[in-house]
C-alpha cells in the first residue's frame, strides 16, 4: 500500500499584494477545489496603495466590478504645454488595495477550503521531493506548492533605474482638479535627481492622489521626495488649505527581475515583481499580474492531484520583446538622463492613443512596435545599441 503525503494545505500563497490576491481570485474563478492559504505579514487589511492600468480584454470581469474610478483622458505636460491622449474603450482605471482585499475576503468567506491569515511573517521556504516547508515566526506549515509574491530586496548594483515616489491623497477646500483627466506626468523635467514629474489621479474636482515621482539611478530619501512634493503643491492647488487623507511612498525597481530563473526550490515559484511581472521601463505591473495569475490558476486546476511527476512551471508575463526594448531604453536613460523628457514627449506627440495603450499593456502589434521605434530619438538609441552589440561581441 502506497503512503500518501498529508499536507496542511495544497497551496500556500505568501503576500497579500496585487499578485497574491489576484492569484487567490483567479483560483476561485477557475473553481480550484484544493486547499489554499494566503499568509500576510501585516496585522490586517490596509488602504495603502492604488493600482492603475489601461482597460483591455485581459481584465477579469470580477475586477472590472471593483474599479475605483476610470478616466477616458490622460496627458503629460512639459514646460506648461499639455499633450493629451484619450480613448473611449482603453480607459485608465484604478483599483484601491482595500477593494481588492475586500473582494478576496468575500470569496474566502464563501469557500471553506480558502483562507487568509494576517500577522504571519515567513522566515524561510524549504522543499523536499514531496512537499514544501514554510517556516514562520509562529510555527511551520507544509504544502504541496508555495507561491511567494513578496517583492525582492532592491539591488545595490543594477543596469536600470529606480522609481522613487511619495504621494498624498488630499481633499481641498475648493475645486482645483480636472476630474476628467489623469496627469500621468505633469511638469515633466530632468533635474539633479533624475527624471521627475507629478502624477495626479483626480477622483473629483477637490479630491486627488498627488505624487512626486522620480526615475533615478539611486534611492532618493523619503524626506527629499516629501519636500519636492510640498514645493510643487502650490503650483497644483494654489495657496488654499487641504487635508491629507493618506500617503504612500515606495521605491520600485526599473530593471529586469525574475527570481524563478535561478530558483532551485522545486516546490516554490515566485510571482509579482519577483516573478518578472513589472515592466522595467514603466513600473506598471497590475495587468501582467492578472495574466500570470490566470495562467498559474489554470495550470494548478488542471494538474493531477497525486501525480508525482507534475511540476508547477513559472510563467513570465512580460514577453521577451518588451524586456529587450525596456533594457535598451533604460540603457539610453542611464547614458543621458536629460533625454528622458524627449523620449516621453515624442511618444505622446507621435503615437496614437490606441497604439500607445497596446504597447503599455504588452499587446502591441508589429506596426505598433514600428511606430513606437519611429517616434524615438534614433541617434541616442542607435549609439547605445551599437555599444551594447560591441560589448556582446567582445564578451564584456
């Protein structure tokens, strides 16, 4: 008689961010019947971030139902000149972290085999040929599979940039915001810090998320980001008073990451940023997380339950073409940060909105790629391309 390994859970998901919650929801949508436990180190649900994306056919219906707000128009501004884009279908959408968590908790309450537990700090994940062992500060758990969606530590040495931002969600005394248009990059400029701009999500004429963002080779301290936002706030809302409802601050990696590449742990795969779900050149990751979650849920739902030969394969949601283009663009920016303003400006001036959105959401056609490349300052890209090719030939 064969011995059957008994696990605490079939699957353990580490981290209740966009990737972890999206996987849980995708498993529910795929009618996954095995036991799933999502563990999160924070003490409880938080309203600490907003995820934004352009609407397209890859957005699951259950996420469209919890969109906080959507906008038909978005724009950048350089030297007080505005460059707008708009599209009736590819609207710019935002979802609050609390909305995604609330949806996940509702699904969990209706499923006895799904569970979310807070205040669980994972120390390590080890695996044998039969199971994974998750060690936490409060004990150990076993599972057939573990998906780790925690963001990886930032690299000290890298070949890209870092997206550093500090933002405040504010309510003003009177109407100051154009609630029909998202300011993707307002007051876009280059400075001693890098490429900087203000990002504004207007929820109403007197309510918006306002962020100071900078693409920089190194980490910028929070106090500096706060000071820059404060100095720009007068230009945005004038001298009137405002109330800060919440704030958010982070440093996102703008370089290639995929912890699955050299992962030797057969019972563990990485998701989210650690699994290669973030576009290095933009910092957008939410739609890539949805593609990854759907693929992962489909594979888990179709696997033979007791098959000893089944292996959960990692899926990289950002295609190799985009990865190569992102690496080239980031190399151009590192070579000359001042050209960043020209790159983003040319894209808004020369590329139509639909092509722009398809490129930003990894759905570009060959013609879209050609139009994007044609809009770029070619001499700067050609110099970096030839230099990288020369280094490759010489094995450097």
